[in-house]
């Protein structure tokens, strides 16, 4: 836990207005310690944070597939990731497939399902960081492969996968470009570029 906390603090950036430390220090590593198993209580808290996130008309259109390292489900998720994601994710403690319920029981589209799923995953990422864990979200997935492997119904769509675990050193990634990317400063657009109107 010391490594996680220390690294999180060193990655915290100076913000233009005060925000919660857990938000200022949150970042998305790719280097995870393969020797550390997930703390089950921490994982339960992460999932609970997603459960209690807001959604349009309280439809709660999020579903999750949770797979721990060492299980067949975990290996199946890894095999349905794209490119470099397959190289580093095996060291994560948990992989979570984030799924949106895109139509209701009557077949009507849930237009805000992806937005609501994003809110749930954002809540989960903040809770994870609070628990001393880190997450990395990936859109480079083979959604149809995941659908087939896990028999995901047609009204549900896998949108992203989240890696969750305890951070390791950047050097553990092995590849020079990956190490440099892991150490690179965090960057955000300034507020006056993203706030279009502020009267």
C-alpha cells in the first residue's frame, strides 16, 4: 500500500482551483504489481460506488463482468483486448468489463445508457483510488468477442474494460516507450478552454 499511496501523491498536480485530493492525485497507470491480489473488501467498495452513481430516471443501465487474475474469465478478457493492452493487463489484479443496457425490457433505446455507465465507472475509479488502488480504462476491446465469450444478451453492449490493482514501478513495463509514457506529466486543458460560457 505504501508504494501506491506514495506514487499517487507524486503524480498529483497543481489545480487551478481546490479539488479533493483523491481527484487531484488520480491517474491511470499501466504498471501493476502481479504479486498483489485484490483486497476483496476494497473491490466490493469499488463496485458499490458504481451501484450508487446517478442515472437518468434511475434506470441504472450499468452491468459489469468482474474477473480476478488467475481465472479463466480474466484470461478471456485479456484475449479480447487490442494491441498493447494485452501486454500489460495480465499483471492487474482485476479486469472489469463495463456494459451498458442499451435498450429497455420493451426494446426501446436507452439513449443515456453510455453516459450513465461512464458516471458509474467514474465513481468506481475515484473509490478505487480512495482504497489505495489504481484503475486504467480501455476502449481498445473486442466487444463482439466479449459478447460471445460471456453470452452477453443483445440488449447489453460492452463499451470499455477497466484494469484494477496495486501499482508497480514504471520500469516493470520493460519497454522504453511504455516506461516514458508511464512517467510523463499529466496534462489537462485549462479551464478557460473547456468552459464555453461562464456568466
